[in-house]
C-alpha cells in the first residue's frame, strides 16, 4: 500500500469501507475548526488486500501497489503508521 498524508482529508471513508476494520484515523481540529490528520494506522496482519479502502478514498491518498510482501514475523511489526503533515 502507498499512503500520502498530504492528500488525506481525514474523511474516514476508508475506515467505513474496510470490511476487517484494520484502518484507524486520528484527527484534530486546527485553529479554523478544520479537520486535520494526526495519525493514520493500518494493521496489515488483518488486511484482506481487497482494495475497498482505495476505491472509497475521494482524493486517492491511499493506493494499492502492484507488489507487496504480506509476511510479518511479529504482530507488532504489521502495524503501519503515518503522521499527518500538520502535526
């Protein structure tokens, strides 16, 4: 997967679309009251690689790459985290 924090609008459409609920989006409101991305998390140990999150994203912030390695030796290492650009 590829995730671009600059494109993410924190709309939570990917969270709603994910059948296994592997995505967690933490947001905060800036001084103008606009939602800003604080942290984006994906637990790849439970991901089905179905692509529903990529289809739901209105800004193409999350995309599936043509190659991936779905093997993780420890559950703790399967959690991908991205910080928001304004944090």
